[in-house]
C-alpha cells in the first residue's frame, strides 16, 4: 500500500469487515429454516470468508467490501437451494 492511499484504503477495509460481521446474524439465525448440519456448514463458510476478508484487508483493502457481498449471495443461494431441493421450511 502506498502512503497516500493508506488511510482511505484502511477505512474501506475495515468497513468491509464490519459489514461481514453484521451478516453473521443471518448465518447464525439460519437454524430457523435449515437443519443443524447445514447451519454448521454455513458458519464454516462464514468463517472462511472472514479469513479471506482479513487477508484482503491486509493485501488489497479496497476489495474487502466484496466479502460481505459474497457472503449475502452465498447465504441466499444455500437457503434457496435448501428450500427448493431439500424442503427446508420455517
């Protein structure tokens, strides 16, 4: 990172991680519609995305906001697939 882009890039990186932390609620509350094994898989995926987010914040902080976007898309895809193919309901 260059010295001129450091402050703004840091802010963007931290905002991305804060956004990802906020999405944890969706993943944790998935037990309302998904079985326990699926919630465990979802939480593992959330944790893997957190590792990616931390790595991006250190190496390319301007890309960090893509992590919560990917997390939301992944969550919707898994829940929708479970509803369509595995009959998960609330």
